C-alpha cells in the first residue's frame, strides 16, 4: 500500500488552486456512469470487442517535468499492437496526491483526439488507465477524468492500494492478499460506509502482488474486473504494459543518460505509427 504524503506536497500549491480542482472534480464526477453501456460488456466472452487501449506517461530520469505521453491500441482478444502515439510533453502541474488527472489528463485527451481525427477506424472501445477510477479520495480518479472527457469506457488499474478511508489496514491487507491462491481471485476494497470502490485482483499465477481495478466510466466493476483479467499475460494488463514498454523505449532511443539528446526543442518530438506488433521483453511479475 502507498501513503502519498498528501499534506506535505499540497502546501506547494495555492489554496485557491486546490479548491478549484476539487470543484472541477465534483462537477465532472456527476457525469460518471458506473454501469455497462455497450452490448459487448455484457457478453461472457466480450463478443463484439475488437480494440482496447492503454495509456501511460514515462519520465526522463531525474526530470519530473519532461515526459513521454503514450497511447497504444491493441486488438482483442489477440492483444497485438495496432497503433501507437507517443509525444514528448512538458508538464506544468505538480504531482499532488488525489489530483493526478490535472497533471496527466490533458496530454492523454490530446492523444485520443488525434486518433479520433486521423485514424477513426482504430478508436478503442475501452481504455485501460495506469491509475485509479472510483477508488480515489473523492471518488474521481484519473480513469474517471479521462473517461468523462473522452466519452469512452475507461478502467482504472493501479499497482498499489490507495489509502482511502475504509481501506483495509496493513495486517488485514496482508491476510487478504495471502488468501488469493490463483489467477482471477479477488477481494473488494470498500469505503467506511461499505460501498465497494474497486477490487484487488491476482492477475496471473506467477505474481503474488495484486493489482487494483476500479470503474473509470461507462463500464461496471464486474465487467472491468473480467476484462482486466482477460488482458493479463503478466501482472499488468497488456494495454498498459505495452504503453509503458514503448514509452520507455522511446525515451531510451531519443535521450541518453536520463537527459535529452538534443536541446529543449526535442520536447516537441512526436511519433504516431500504425503497425504490426513486434517482440517485447517480458515484464517481471
């Protein structure tokens, strides 16, 4: 589980900015749809689902401003990469626990809009987000934010359990994780009122570390959990895994020793490709 040290970081931002962000979250939260909206989401085998996407931001070592924003689209159920869009961006908003969307969403929305404009036939039917959805301090994480703004189904998948009120304590959490014996086993994460915010999922047999799945937008938690499991070849679902791998590859190719290989204008570098899949190294479980 992770404790973000929220109070210490938030002091770096003016109070009026935090209040404005909270107000924006509250307004957008009213638009979140927590149930299935597409026929394929109800199907046991997700018949009708053909394209799934993953998004991620990777940073240059030692630089929390310059990042590679990545969107990949994979075929389903084959999970072969059909399209990728990576762009170097300069992030202006600081990292504040509970407000990750204000730091990352603008660049991810831009990537989705480019795809809709340039390759509409490859627009995904669902997006996997490296972050939380309803499993969030105010019930509106990055996956919810991106889903509402793009009007696409989104699923939040986090590697660590966010410490929200009602989340299991350290010892209880360890016992619950230990009880998950095989891939597909899960347990609910609830708030203080008993409302289910998301689920911890053992995504593959070789990994004992769970991932945390929550609704982003326009999909039920049950469908989100089943689809996440079906997209896992390793611990992390393949759409997010491929977005992470390819964004890191892009940084290694264009930058050296953690610094830009050219001058600051390299932040405008962009690479958008439609292609057949290539071999990728396996992620440690």
